[in-house]
C-alpha cells in the first residue's frame, strides 16, 4: 500500500472497481455527519464487512438524534 510506504498509519480504502468511492479506513469504518441536512452518512458496499459499531451508531443517530441514516454508493 502506497500510504503505508509513505508512513501514514491509517489508510483510506476506495472501491475496487473505480477507486472513486470511499469504503472504509484500514482500522475503522468511515462515516460522515451532514449537519445541514441532519444525516448520518456511511458507505454502502458489498466488500465492507458488517460492523456492530456502525450498526450501533446508525441506531443511535436515528433513534436518539432523529437523524436520517443514508448509505451511499
């Protein structure tokens, strides 16, 4: 991995097909918070393993904060 060779401890993985869509970090899931539209945004990908952490955060965002949960390709 190029990032590791350059000394970055955590890498960002893009989709395998086009390398243009964010999928996850090497150590964790990727999420985004859109405060303007009150959204919790996370990648939708078949190559990312299901995560109990992301599942829990989606539930908290939705149920506790009333956020719209959006899984984007």
